[in-house]
C-alpha cells in the first residue's frame, strides 16, 4: 500500500524517452509520490513555472534534447527553486559536469538501465 505521506512530495521526471517517463512516473505514483512528467527541457520549465507548490526532486536524463542538457535544466530550475534536489539518470557516465555534481554531493546519479528497486532507493536517499 502506498505511503500517503509521500503525496506531499513532488517529483518531476524529465526524459526524452517517453517510455522512461511513463515507467518512472507510474512507479513513483504507485509509491504515493505526486509526479510531474516532461519529455524535454522546455516542457519541464513550463510545468515548473505553472506549478505553484514545491518540487522536491528533479529526476532528469543527462543527454536529453538539443536545447538543454539535464545539467543545464537543473541549473535553471535551481534559480527558481533553490531547494530542489536532483537525481540524474543516464546511460552515459562520462559527462564531466554530472560527475562533478555527484562527487560533490550536489546531485545523485543512477545509471541506465536500472531496476525499480534501485530507482526507489536512490529517490529515498535523494530526499530529506
């Protein structure tokens, strides 16, 4: 049974792969999180601007769209939402900025492909 206290926790999921957005969103909703879904950076920024409550965690792909990387998206969102936590997901681990953020505990990282349980554990450790 989902933990209803998580309903106050909002997670934004951003990935250009619609299947990933659907999978992660459905999993988190089943666990009781409120989920905002976007398939690219512009959509994520629009959703964030329209959403008046806190967004606790951004789960974003690193290499997402031609407009903006996940790192750049996180930077933009942090300007508006300084308390937002970030969890990067990617099949590419060589991104220098992501490695810096992970090593300096600014953000978490989960390599694709991942299992449901691994994602849930990372999300729990990313949130206060």
